[in-house]
């Protein structure tokens, strides 16, 4: 039985909705209280038993690599002080995980970003986390829930949630075959990337958590450009779905859309309140 050992983080986007702060700072490094967004994603992957972190970056993203590395100057400055404890979580990540990086030279969509990480993943199933989607859950993390499902279904899995109908045009939207197979589990028959208003088959939207089987790389290569002329992961997944090989999972937990300013503020307020409750 295949085990999920690696998690891919597409992190090459410009973060234009957060300009001017993202002019010089990667959007993945924007802080939710005192941790950058991408660290929450890495910690979620670790909770799912994954230690191989594969990050697809771009120009101006060196801060991500520096964050997941030892800063000897900083360590020296705070040695013996009460501030050492503030780095405990980051130290654990550095000690427990391996990080590999590659660059997405051109921005051609999420499908292209995932394909750019092929050399880091190899021929094995893998998880994908979009750090923009900050997920919280009581008990098992969202990715842990999905990894457990993969052990049963051994096929690609996408996390889904209900969104308001007027927002479906912002997402990949799924259409399931009939009723749920089990609690929150749908065998996907169709999916549409950013459907025009009024054309969405359901209000079940794909969010930034995936488990993908390695054949997805070849499928992406042979999938023509879709919405906005980009290589869409939704279009590639549709090929698998037509063979009955994609599960949609209505996860237990809550997602914050930190790709939007409002969602980012909501996530910050929620996290601060939890940390101080």
C-alpha cells in the first residue's frame, strides 16, 4: 500500500492582491500572528506524517528557503534568553523535515506549478498544500483526514467545501455521481474550473488540499490550456475523474481564504483569539 511521504507547495505566485507588501515579501511569508502562512502548511503536513517538503518557488522567494534554515547569527543573539522558546516549532521542523526547491520559471497556472515539481516528487503519490488556504480542525488536521482516506481509496482526493453560489466562479467546482458514498465523500464525475456565474453544477468547490497519484504529471503534460490560457489542475483531474479515480472529500474543519485580504484578517483574528483563550 502506497504511503504519502512528500508534500508539494506551489509558492511561485506574485500575491498581487496584497500589494504593496508583497512587492518584496513572498505572500507565503505573510504572518498569521507570529508564524508565516507556509509554516502552518508545513506543520499540517507533518501532522499527517509527511516529512518531505517540496516547494516550487519563483524569483524573489528566497525568504522561504531562509525561514526553513538555521540562522546562526539569530541563534547566537538569543542563546540563553527566554526568546529561544519562540523558535522551538521552527527548530523542530528543520530537524524533522527535508526541504527541496525548484523554480517555476513562468506563471502558467496551478497545473503547471505542480508539473514543475515533478523532479522533486518522483513516481509516488503526494500531497499538495496551497498555503493561501489556511485550514484548522479539531482533532485530525485536514491533510491527516485525507491521508487516511487515501489508504482506503488509493486514488486522487480533493478537499471540497460548500461556498455561496455567487462565489463559485472563483473555484474549481465538482459534480458527484448521485449521493455521497460515505459521510462527506463523493465519487467525482465532472468538474469545471471557474464556471461562469449560473453555470456551476453544484456549490461544492475544490480548495487547496490535494492527494494526487503520480500519473497526474503525464496527464497535465497532455492537457491543453484551459481557463485564462493556463494549465489547470482541475482539467487534468477531470481525466482521472472520468475513469472513476477522483474522490471529493468534504473535510471536517474550517478554511480561511488567506489569498484575500478579508480572509487573511479573519484568520489572524481567529488564531490570535485561540492562542489567548
